[in-house]
């Protein structure tokens, strides 16, 4: 109640009645009360949803909506309280200066006297605040007693209608009055000092709103009923000669105030100290003004540093960390007091109450809007953790309250409202960008989960369509930071487009692996987020790579968000390792109905992190497998780092049909709406490779050959059974054409694509069991040897591109 009954009660409410009339004054008070009552209900709901620590409005909003909104409103609310100190102190100083003026003892002039008295007052208040909450609370009780006596001293229809002057309007008057209703969070702001905040905040806040509103209305009606708008202040200005047009209340009471048309010093419109004049004992009203202004100033001076300290403790704005430090047994924010004092002093120097009040109105309204929105948001998110003990709230009323606050902000002052929105938005974007390492179980998290769940379920009921195809990649990375090049390349074409899951297969003893699994899950998901990778981490335990791959392909993903593309790094050391591991590796390609992409692991792990510049993405489309080989390069060029790259397409063809094949391909790409810089038809794709390259291939596979023709049949059969990966003479002869094709393709790639940033090429696939693992790996080695990064892609012949809109 002390914080609500502030400066406006005695020195502006009478002026508001003069401007707006009794009827509209009651409406002004009623509108302010609607906003504060809804906000009070919302505050009560949040305050009873778990233990409330110090920090008031900031704590309530940040723990409900998260650090982004909490951080923004914490700064604004702390600043608003600091400015409110100035408003109340200026109100106090105005009254003191009025008394000095009556006694002819002004020090300099009215404006400068307000500044001097205001500065001295705020220094004294700072001393009381720094002395600690016990002193502040005791001072408040004394002030409350004086204030209640002063209100009781006041005595109880021309003034019913409005008479707006000096460009004032209903809403400008409302803006000046609204701070009179803004003390409702005083209890919440010192929540850390309350014995039982869950019980005290709802009862105290709502009772305070009820009692103060009734008093405001009572005073507005009674002051409007017994004081005229304009008076000379001279008791001898009685009617001497009969006036022709005697319609005013003053005239009917036998007073002649007609000279006031040129301006008077007394009456509701002209004298802010009217209530002292019509009271039973004027000094008590002055004491009441002092109590109202000083108590509110003291409450704001205590609130602002405590809110700011709570904000700084959460380290949302690292630059303010120094203000988190507290002193003494009560952890008093002395540095915050000093900062609040300096801000208040700066605004005291304005020395104009009607200028300071609208500034505060906007900031308080922004805070109230977010408190109301917090309750709506938490109810909408249906979080199991949202269980307020206070039941008398409604999510839709809270939403109406939030909208009302925003509307009132604009009506009071549209440019100040816009400025407040810009400040809140700027602070919100800053905190979102910085991503402070906090987790408060906010309703934003709950609603994000709810939306994701609902959309995933909705998506599951929709059939796939070729127009909406997007690569959803399961990458066999192991630990994500172990294969950065593979990760960055796939991320380049899945970011904001498709799903990316990093598969990690843990092998070895089950108990040890399960322990690693749980620690790795949190560690590597954090690593992906920290490195701005839009991907998920999925670890599994399995006996070997093949089983682990199967588990991941069967279980990874959710509903429609499941992998449709497998990405595997090229096993560069296949010639040095146990060939049984190579066999398992090759079997990954034969277990699954997924599309398949294979990517050679690159030495330069930062290759795909930097801007690619004006270069080429070379696409070697050797056969139609559904269009994935074309779609991935296109997706790459839509990303910032790759946007300057041009797509060149290479296709096989006959020498006598090169122009025809080029035109046909150009038409096809145009229909697919894929931009390309060049199309090259290779008529010599089936030419026999150079002898030295064939010799190099034979030398590479020599250690893996069975040479069954040089062994006895029984020995050869036993060896083939024990080491199925070995290359037989028969197999080598049978697949000679295919072998030569890989070697020849490597020659052509070196000739045409040695300067490309990346080569995307159709992956040669052999039937399971028909081609040995060693020969297949040798084909891949021969094909990709001494080239820029090469992405080998194989679709499952399901179309991923369409002509149609």
C-alpha cells in the first residue's frame, strides 16, 4: 500500500480531477486498477508455483519465460524503479519548495530548489537503504501511520465532466496517474526478504490493490465535490454587482472568480497543494505527502538494486557481473544502491514530475505485460511443472492483461512505447545470441517441446511427396569431433533443410560401454550446439560396426524425421587393417533400404568450414538413381559459404551424339530448376585406361589376391572360406570391364575436375556376395585417388526431384 500510495495521491490527483472531471477520473483509476488487478492475479500465480527467491519481477519472468525475456525485463524494471525514486523525491521536493515559497524563504528559485532538496533527500534515503532492510522496514511503518492519519483528515456537480487544458487529453492524464498504481510489485520485489512469499505475495498484493483503489476513488470524488477548478485565493473576491451569467459553482456560492480567465494560482487546475487547503489540519497533509513520497522512494531505492543484483548473479549480462556482489549478513547490494542513486540523481535534476511520470509508466507497463504473458505462456505449454497454489487466475484473462498493457503503452506515448519495444527486443536478441548457460525449466522450453511433439505427430499422418524430399542423413562419425570434415560437409547441405544424426557405435564390454554412452550423450550434444551444428547425437552399444549400424538405422529418428541417407567416411587405412573389419565396413552398404552416400575422409578438417569462393562443384551423373546426386550440390549452393560456386555437370555419352545429349541434359536440368554453369558430355568414358594406371591397380590389390590357380583346389577353397574378402582370379577376370571403368574415370576426373572444390559422383555398387570386399575397396580407392574432396552418392532409384509445382 505504501508503494502504491505515492506522490500522485496528494499532489496530482486533485489536478487530474480538475482536468478529467470526477467521472473520467474514476474511469482513469478504474482502467489502471483493471491492469494492476490482472497483473496481481498473474503475479500471485507465478509466485505460488514454487519457491520465490530475491529479484521480484525479474525472478518471476526469467524463471517462467527464460533468460531472454527475463534479462530484458530485469534491466528495464530495475531502471524503472531507479527512475521512480527520482519521481517520488521530486514530488517530496515540490511540496517542501511550496512551503518555502509560502513563507518567502526560497533558496534560489523554484526549479533549482527542487533540485537541491531532491539531491539532499536522495542522499539521506541512500543512507537508510544501506543501513539494511530492518531499518528500511521500521521507517516504512512510521510513514504508513502518518499517511493513514493524513488520508483520514481529508473532508468530504460542476466538476463531474472534463475540462482539459494546455493540450492535455484523457490518455495524457492517464499516463501521469498510472505510476500511482504501479507499486503492486513492491512485495514481489523484496520476495527474498519475506518469511513466506508464497502466501504473503498474493494476499498482500491483492488487498493493497483493493484498498488503495477505494481510497483513490474516494479522494477523487470528494476533492472534485468541494474544490472549484479556478480560484483567486482571495476570500474578499465576493460578488459586488449581480453577474448576468451566473452558472458556475463559485458564482452560486457568491464568489467572483471571473478574473481567472487570465490565469489564477489556486483551484484544482492551478495549485498542486489543494488538499492541504481543504483539510482539517493542513500540516498533517504535508506530513502525509512527505510520508507517501519518501516511503515510495525508499521502497523503489531498495527494489531496484535487489532486482539488479539478482539479474547480475545469473550472469546474463557478463559486463554487469561486478554488481552481483553483496555485503554483510543480508548480502546487501551496495554497488547497486550507488548505481540506483546516480540514476535517480540524474532524473531528479529534470525537476519536472509531469515529464518523469510517463517515462516510468511505459517501463512498468512493459514489465506487467510480460508477467501476464508469462502466465498465459506457462498455461499454454501445459508443463507438468506449472502447478500454482493460487487458483484464481485464468490464462485468457492474463493474455487480455498483456494485450491491454501493450495498448495502453501506445496510447500514453506511441514513440516511447516503440522505444521500449526496441530496447526489449534488442536485449532479447542479445541474450538469445549469447545463449547464457542457464536452465530454469522455463515455459518457453515446455512450449517448444509441445510444438515439436504436436508437429511430429501431425507429420506422421502425411505421406511423403517428392517435392518435399530432403536428405535426412545418418552420419557414421563416431565421436562428432573425430571427423570434422565429414560433419561440416553434410551440415552444409542439411542445415535448416534436413535432419542430421551423428551415429556413434560403442563396442567392447557392455557395462563399460553403457557408462560411456550416458556421459557421451550429454557431452557430444553440447559439443554440437557449441559448434553451431544443427544435428543430433545418437550413441548405441553393439558387438561390431555392422550390428551397430543396423541398430541406428532401425531406431534413430522419430516418425517422419528418420534418416533416409547413410553417410560413411572412406576407410582410408583399409589396406593396413584386419580385412575382417573391412568386410564389416562393406556390409554396412548392404543392410539397409536407405539411400547411400559415401564420403572420403579429408585430411584438412577445416576444409568445409571456410567460404568456398568462386569455384566449381563438379557433378558426375553417370546414371539416374533418383536425382540425389543432383539435389545435394544444389542444396550446397543455397548456403552462404557455397553460394559463389557454380555447378558443372558431367555425363557419359556417345561421341556422335554429344550435342544432342548436352541439349537433352540442359532441358532436364531446366525442368528441375537447377542452375548450372556448364554441361560436358564425355564420349571417351569407356576407353581403356593407361597401362601404368592398370599396373598401379594390380600392384595395390596384389596382397589381397587368392591366386587360386597357383594352389591346390582344397587349399584354395579352405583359404576362400576363412578369408572371404580375398580377390579370386575368376572374379578379377569377370569384373575386368568394371575395374577398368573405375581407373578410367579417375583419369577423366584428374583431367576435368582437378580444380573443383568438391566432386559429387555416382557411387559404384556391387551386388552383395558377388564382389569381394578387397576388390570393392580397391575400386573406390582407384576411383578417388589424388583428387579434390569427392562425395560418392547412390540413391535407391526413388525420385527426389520433380518437374511439377
